[in-house]
C-alpha cells in the first residue's frame, strides 16, 4: 500500500507541470480593416510576457501558453498597434481588425556608420542571382492556383434597388465581417492545378494544366492565363511588371536609389538570423512598393515578402494591390511555397468596384533535373489536358493543396444559383453590348451599334443594319454581313462574310471569304474610325468628300504555328470606282490625257506576324492580345496577278514593320516606337501605292499622321518612324496642386520619307490634292497630357514640314479616349 501511494505521488509530481504548460489555447485571425484581407507575419503577444506567435500566410495564429495575461497585443509595421482583452478560459478566439497608418515611419538618425538595413540589402542583392530559382539549370513543380473576383462596396441603397432584388439572398449569406470577411458579391472563382517546367539554357517553359474549375464565366482561355507561366512576380528581378507598369524591385541593383529601408527586428530561426526590414518609396507618387521583407543572413535569401502599391502612386483604378510570398530553403536553393496577389479595382476609393484575390501554393519541387529539349518544344507552351475543365468533385477533393473554406464552398453554390437567374443573363447581355458592340438575339448578334447611323458629305445620312451569327449558332464557323443606304447618293452598299475553323488544336487554322461593296477612305490607318462610325461623323475637322467605291472579294487561310507566329495567305480582287464627276486620268502614248471611271487589280498576299511569347485571352474567332515583352515584327508581301480575274497590273510589294516598348528605368517612363519600310517594284496607279495615313478628325489616332490630310501624300518606296514617350507624371507629380490629378505627360514625333518614280506618276495622274514627298520628309510632333479624369488625353500637334501658308493649318488640337492603369 505504501509503495502504491509512493508511485501515485511521484507520477503526480511529474505530470502536473506538464498539464499546466498547455492549459490555455488562444487562436484567431488578423486582418486589415480597409479591405478585410488577411495579414500574414503579424506578431501577436500576450501582454506582460514573451509568449506569442506569428500569423501564418492566411492571417491565422494559435498560442499555447501556461500563463494568461489580461490582454493580447498585435504589432505590425504600417498598422496601428492593437490590444484585445483576454478571458480566463482555457480556449478562446480573438480576432484583430488592424487599421493602416499609411505606412508612416519615423526617420532614424544614425550618427556612426551606415544604416544597418543597407548592409543587409546590399548582401541580398549581391547574392540574388544565386538565390533566384530562375538561375537554376532547371526546376519543376506542381502549382495550385485559386482566383476569386467579387463585387465590393455595394451600398445599402444599392442593395435595396429593384435591379438587385433577385439576388438579395447573397448579401444575407456573405455580407459578414465577424471573421474578417469583406462585404462582397462573388461572381467569378477559378481553381487551376498544373505542372510547371522550366529550363534555363536555352530558356524554355512548359505548363500542363491537369485540372481547371471555372465558375462564373465560360471561357477556356482563362485556364491558360491563370496558370503559373504568366502570373509570377519575381522579387529578384531588377524591375517588376505589374498592370503593364514597371516598378523597381526592392532588391533591384539600384534599390537604395528608389527606397528607404529600416531594420525592424531580427530573430534566430533554424540556426540562422532572419532580419525583418521595412521599406517605402523615397519620392511621393513614384511607381514603387512599400512593405516588409525578411532576409536570412547565411544565404542572404528572401524568407518572406509582403509589399503593396502605395495609395498615392500614380496608377488608375487600383485602390490597393498587395503581394505576399513565402519561401523555403531546401536542397541548397530557395523555393517559393506560397504566393498571394490581392487587388482592389474601383473608379474611386469609395465607389463600387471589383476585388480580386489570387493565391498559389507549390508542391513536389524538383531542381536541376531537366527534361529533353523535345519535351519543352520551341516556344513556351501551355497545354490544357483533355478533360481538364470537367474534373469531378472527387478529383478536386483529392488534389487541391488546401481544403476549401466554408465561405468558398458557399461561393461556388451561390454563383451557380445566380447564373440560373434571368437577371444575370440580362446583365451579361448589357456588358457584351458595351464591350463587343453587338446585341445577342439567340443565334444572331446585331451590330456594331456605333455604325448604325452616320453622316458624310457624299452619302448624307447613312443607315446601316448588320450582324453575325453567334456561338450558339456554331462554334466552328461564322456568317456575317450588312446592308447600308445613303439618303443623299441613294445607293445601296453591302457586305457578306464567312469564316470557319479548320482546326483549333494543336494549331489554330482558319479559312474565310468575304465580299464588300462599299465606300472607303483609301489609306486610312487600321486604328482610325471607319467612315461610317458615328463618332467620326460628329468630330470631323473637314467634310469627308474623298471616298472611293471599292468592290472587293477575298479568300484567305490563316494559321498560328505557335503562340506569337501567325501567317495568312490571301487572294484578293478589287475594283476601284471614282464617285461623283471625278475620273481617273492617265497619260496616253500620244501625249494626250485619257479618262477612266474604274481600275481593277488582283493580287496574292502573304502576311506574317511574329510576337515572341505573346499572350491572348478570349476564344473563338475573337481574341485579345495582352502583349509581349519582345518586339513585334510584321511582314507583308504581295504579287499582282495580271490578266487574272481582270487584274490590270504587274508588280511586287514588300512592307516591313517593327514595333516595341522600351523601358529604361521606372522613373523616366517608357518609350514606344514603330518603324516601317516598304517598296513596290513595277508600275502601279496611286490607289495601290502607299497612301500615308492621315486624320481629318479631332480624335487622336495612334497610327496616323494626325496633321496630314487624307490622300495628301503617296509613295512607291518609303521609310517611316514614330516615337511616343510617356513620362508617367514625372514632372506633374512634383507640382503640389497638380499631384492629386495624376495627369501624365506624353510627347510624340513622327516622320516619313518617300519617293515616286516617273513611270508610276504616269500610270495614273495624281489629283490636285495628292502629291509625292519630293521636298524631303514629312515631320510632325506633339506634346500632351494623358490620364485626364483617367480616360481622356489632349495633344497639341505641330506640322513641321510641308507647312501651309495659313499658320492655323500647321497647328492642331486632338483629344482621345484611353483606359489605362
């Protein structure tokens, strides 16, 4: 009996302290009050103790403590310190809504030596090429991406409106801030699971999408652009391209020129010190980040990163944009394990807008085991596996990296319910009209609506009706056409078209035919408003009386060999007819002058467009390019077919264009340029020459000579150069009264050199309004302000050569519409 009591006594003495150590469990979440977004890497400490924890990537924390204080404190750079009371209970949940301080940091005066943060940054920059995974021989991993878009800041007055009554149930289910959720209306959510492969020498990328679940929109191209190839922000790059804007990285070679750094703390983890640094832009409204970075002292690699675009940055429609990344050191290399991008889009800070959140996690990372070159193929390739968009719920339960939260499960169900409502389909139709210019009616789309009514001096009031078949009619081919009638000339114009896919995979191939009989502005830029556009009718600077009737029939075959390389072969026959009393004049062999009403031409064309690593969104026949970082090369070659289909001329024509965007440094903005050159071998009349693009409207045309008139200059060989520099507010940002307007400066210069040989001058005699560039190059320049009210630009233009005796014709004002970030 005594032995038994002794054993109990010893056991009680040993186990009682262990029980006491795990008596209290405190958990919760830390989030920002502004957008209810989770805050990672926040220090949470029991007041009066050294016991605490740091929030994880999703803002959650858990503290196991043998002691209990009276309050819990959350501390994070850029946010106000916040304290919350604690209860004397074993388990409790404490959430922290933290308020931003606008990232105000007190200046630190260092009397001896340099700022210690600078030494850490220099070491990190010095070693970044060793720590940057893109410098490895190869790497591969499995990546899980999740993207959600919500409609935010929906006021109570808006919710009570009749238009939102059918979806009022959504706000009852989602609009809750008890656990940090933001009031929102989710309308789009995507899950994407893929395998990503990268090889450095030669540089090759390949991504295989093995699962894609899209709720809220039907567009398979989303599966590609929301993968990992196009969505990665690399802090080790000198410059980071976000929203097509160039930001200097806090680890760029010139980081100390763009940023102020502050050493906040250091901690000993896994046998190394982790330094916590905060940073902010040196100058107001520059396109730079502010945030926090954690750097390991042995390898000088980045352990954690949290940065955002400052609220005063000169960028449109972005209230907040946060990048959060977490890295892990394994196999002598740093690899990203989690990544989050959060963006708040809105016209103003308080207006209703869109909220986007993209998270990514990485598994099964393998370094320096490259595949054969044949595996990667020539160009960066994104492959969507067969059946990837129709994976079962069981597949996602087994393969997604993180389980869905209760909120996310609710969102999937709500979006499916919303899509089944008639009001949702009405909203989609209205949005489609605004973006595509067509109204959907079952299998047919009426439009474009901006061409329904117009006016010009020859036709008078012009009425037009047309449209095309929709995807409901067929996803493989499309029929289109229109009829138009001028009340003044009392003549009918019309067009018919057909195009069809030959294949969609592995290469995109299209064939098509069209016939058009209409009035045209010959030589007009492809960017200019068509002659029957309603805006052009209102904003012409002079009457449009130099139209030509063109009857054109075309057959073509187009193929995309790989993303970025597109070829098109066309066979085209055209008949040009003068309008009114005008006639085509030509010089007879006996020296006399002859007249003719029309000319005929038939030619075969080959067009090539090469844009390395160009990206697209959209599907079907209409896709939208979202750009490339490389120059775009376009080549046009045509050969006339004399005596074929009434062709009258025998010539060769070659035109080459190169365009690109140059980004030197973020502080100086960027420069766009377009270089063009062309030559025609053989006799041609002036309607078939290079009719240099003019602009007789008050609307700015990016691709035209804005102070040149239509049909003013023609060439049979030419060289052109256009340069556009956007300063991005570098000067106006320095003026206190103008800074809040966020206006941006822009300058342009354009020139064209050209000649016309004597034989071509006699093929058809130039009319009085048309001439060759015999006195040297045509030159014009402009200076303007863009981003006025975020959508307008105004430019002042000067005609520097071939000036008119009237000074007023050598100067002009143009305005334009542009939606840029």
